[in-house]
């Protein structure tokens, strides 16, 4: 081995991964069978060492040593007690590993601690070396919190607020700005149609990444607040199986499974099959959910330089669309949060999602790697619901002639379908030029999405016979009302919409490292986007009427990070985003692209032997040409740009382990999000659903030192949100709340298997609170308020083997 002194920066991690990173950095050929290092852990390695010193430190806590091939060119790992045995009795000749896994493998995520994420740079760069704010919710947190939906996982991340639609999916606010588009393994998942809602079950998720601030340089059209990227489980070469049964309040039943392993003896073919079936009622009257998720995937590794993965994800859900509650005056109505104003005979609604994904990675040599991703998404959503009258205004949904106690209703049906095809091609290189290290990325991506949207039923005017008393409701709607709604296209002549969205972009990024302590990240992207939406009395007429707007723009990003010590990083960045609005104003005009700009500065640290990571960030973010529904227009599809909004604040995220037994994930956000330019009198107002103060803290304790209790773990979490404005007009507020959750689990060893019993309670103090208003603008915020669930208990039994 070379005696050159190098700077090493590796966290405590599985020994096999630590040795692979050591070999990549030093160019050393290390040969060892996977079973030799299975279950062994390497200590953290930080500082300047020779190659020999570094390898000795990595092996210091293991029963292994190494032998040379006589020339010193290849090192073979063997057990220390058999140093003098023949090498061919302990070694397996392996070629140097050149391809690294794109997603975090399960053994890379140590409990709550995550050290790397792909979303920030699309490269395998440690979070501590990346001059942007990125947070990761690992699988371990989702398991401990018994998370089944994406919105619950994101409650652990600062600056992210869920916008719930009961039964239909979720939108999100990141740093104050709405985000209705979610990425899946780095590519857009879902279409563009108005009626669609992101819906992700967690059964097949390995982690959830949130990149804060504009991310247009790598991902194209995106909201400036940030991006959400779900990382799905990938096939592994080690056999692993789990089967779990959950049961809980409101007739909740869920079966979840996961199986992975090698198909062939040489482990070149691997598979994974994950999924879940769930059936439950709700704390809301007449609301339910019945869904199934399956994700089979297969990986082929024909050589150490090439890897291909194909996966199919299918989700089908039957549910009941629920319009939530409403405001009276400046607060939510004083009625039970369980009360619903839909009907028990409301027809069942359906939603389906199919994602077909493909990833190809090929390493040409130790310097250059090519990665191609492809994702096809097919989405359908059909629902019919009883809802407040005057769908897109707030006039007279309560009849003043009855003392404001009669709720005026109508029936609305919507059906949306979309097909989205997206792909990218990334070439990454690890270079050394004139004493500097470069991690260079050059890429191209393309997206094409088409969608249809059909509306039926008079959703503007009250339908006689559908009014209901909010304090003493009597249910039961004659089925003829539903038949009449489905037979009535509305608005007449324009009930059918056709969407088309195309964009492609090229991008370049270079991550430069100087003196192993200074990191400079720079790059840019150029986009070409074409958008349009046509309307008519049929889909053919809507497509023929399709207007088309073409936009193009440049999105740069610059960041710098200084690491005076291995455990501390100070960073700053400036970045912009480019959007393309795919809808029209009331006059029929298209809207200029949305433009975002952010300045950010912060510090990152790794403590407790790099097992605990923390990021503290300050940001100033602006967005121009924001669209909202034009409530002054009788046209329900009319929109108008607010003009400009600004969000600034401070965010803190902490996750990892303090000791071997105590783990935590926590966050705090101070967010000042306001409308700064407006043509409708709202200038200076706070942006809707954004609390000034919000935070969370989840603690877990694993008992390991007391034999009678070994295997027992327990924890608790608190989730806090301050008062929020319910709409951009600031006409009502959602009260602040504090929610307390708790869990306990016991792991029992059964031969080569683990049996885990777990019990969770959500909203332990049974507090009444309201999560958000409607994220999809199917109704004004005043008549689309969604309450949080009361005290909810869940038990589970899981077998791992």
C-alpha cells in the first residue's frame, strides 16, 4: 500500500462498506468474501493517515487482518488466527467494485442516522460536504412511528407542512410554498391534471428525502420551497423476509410484507417483493379506505461495472372523498370533528397508480459512471361527492334565513387520468486536476405528460333537497340526485379538459474540493417547456382547442462549504428555480413562468462519533407569478397570479443516536411567509396554512444492558404547530396545537428469526386540532378544513427472518 498521507472521512458503518470506500479512495485492491465481514462494524475514520494506518484502524475492532499476494498489489482479508494458512482457503478472488448503489442500502442507514442522500447533488456526496439543506427520514423512524402514509413521515422535517385531503391524497407546503408534485427515485411520479393528488403508501419506501429550496438545476420544473423524493426499497443479495400484521382503532387492519434475496448462486440476479393491504374506517363519519400496494423488483448485475434494476409499483384504492369541515366567523365551526356532510349512500370513489421504473448504471472505469433512469406513471382518480354549494366562492354555503345552521349542498363528480413519461441520463466523473478534486455531473432529462379531466354535476348552485342542518343532520339522499349529477356535464360546453406538458433540460454541476476542507458547488440548467390546457364538450374538442405556451429559462446554483473540523461545516448557497404554468386566466391568457430565488446560510455538525447529525439554516426565498383560483370569477377554472410572495426563516433538524440506546429525530422551524405583491388587496397577508412556529421531537430508547429487559424499546414524540391563517385573505385561523404520541415494542429472538410486538398511540392526550385546509382547491379554504384524528391506538406483530 502507498504510504501517502491522505484525509479520510468515514462514519462508523458496516465493515464491508467501509472497506469498499477505503479501496475506492486509495486504489487498493481488497479481496474478501461477503460472508467474512457479515455482521462486523468498522469504527469512524476521520483525520490524516497513511493507507496502512487507515486500514489497520478499520480492522482494529474486528477479528480480521490481511495478507499480500507477494507483490503488494493485492490484499486479501483473512481471520487473524489463520494468517499462515493458504490464502485460497479463506479468500475469494473478487474484481474491484466499481458500481455503487444508487439508493441507500438498508445497512447504510444506521437507525435514525443517515450520512448520505442522492437528491441534493445526484452524486454519492456526504451530507456534511453538501452546501444545501437536505433532510432524510429513514425507514427506522417510519417503522417506530408506524407510518403508513407519506404525510406522517414528513411531520419529522422542519418547514414541511402536510395539506390533507381526507381520503384522496396529500399536498405539501415546503418553506411556505405549495408542492403538489412528488419525485420517486429522482423522477417525477404522477401527472399534471387538476383532479390528481399524490398518494404514497410507505410499505415499499426505504427513506424519504427533502431537499430544501429551489432544486430546478437538477430536476427541472419544481416549486421553489423544495422537493420531496421517496426512495423505494431495492433488491439485495442477502436473503431477508418480514411479515407484519397491524390492527387498531376505527377497524384498522393492515398486512405488510417484504422479501428480498439472491436468485442465482453468483448473486448476479436479485429480487424484492414488498407491499401492503389495508382496510380501515375513519373517525370521520362515512369515511373509509381500502387499498393494496404491490412492488415487485429485480436487479441484474452482469459484472461489477454494470447494474440494471426494473420495478413495478401498483396501488389501487377505494375510498370516500370527504370535503371536511368549514369556518364560521374566524374559526372552524363549533361542531364535532367526526361530523361529515357527505352521505352514507355516496358511491364509492376509486384511485389507481401504476409506476414502471428502470435504472441502468455502468462504470466505464474508476473515474466515469453513466446512469440512466426511466419512469412511466399511469394515474386514474374518479370521485363523486356531496359538497358545499358555490364550490369556488364562499357565498351562501350556510343559509342565513335559518340562522346560519342550514348547509347548502350540491353534487360534484370529477374524473382525472394521466400518463407521464420521464427519463434522464447522467454522466458523473471523479477527477483530480492541479491538486483539486472534482465530482462532475453532466445530464439531460425529458418529461412528457398528457391528462384528461372531466367534471359533472352543478357544483356552483345549491341543489334543492340537499340542504342539511349542521347541528342536527339527517342523512339519506335519493339515488336519483346522483344519477342526475352524473348525467349533467358542467360547465356546459367546457366540462372536458385536456392537458399536455412537455419539457426537457440540460444541466452541468461541479463539486470542487480544496485541501479536503473547502467545498465549492456550482452549476446551471437550461429548460425548454411547452404547456397547455384545452377545454370543450368532449376530450377531442378539448385537445383541438389546446392552447400552447412555450417558455425557456436558465437556473443557476452556487454553494460553498467550509469544514474546519470533520464534525463541523459552515455553508451558504444562492439558487433559482424555473416553472411553467400549465393553466389559463379567466380571459383565456396563459401566465408567465414562475420564478423562484433563494439565499441560504447555515451550519452542519456530526456529533457522538458521527452518529448524530444536525443542520441549522437561515433562508430568504421569493417566488413570482404565483397562481391561485380567481374567486371573483364565476368560472370555476379561472386563475389569477398573486404576484409575489416571500418566505424567510430559521430551520433546525437533528437526527441520529446520542448513545447506543438513545435515538432521536427532531425539528424546529420559524417561518415568516407573506404575500408581498398582490392585485387583490392581500399584500402583507400571511400565506395560508403556514405556522410561524412549528416543531417536533421523537425520542426512542432501546434497552440493551439489562438482560431481563433486553429487547424492549419505547419512545414518545411531540408535534407542535402554531396558529395558522386558513386562507390567503386571512379571514379565519386554524388554532395552534400540541400532539403527543408514544410507542413501546419488544423484540424476541426465535432461533434465526425475530418476533417484534409493538403498540403505538397517536394523539395520546386526545386533543382536538386541525391539520390544514384543502390543498387541491376543489373548494375554498373556508369550506375545506381537515381535522386531525383523535386518540388512535395501533398494535402490530412482525416476524423477521
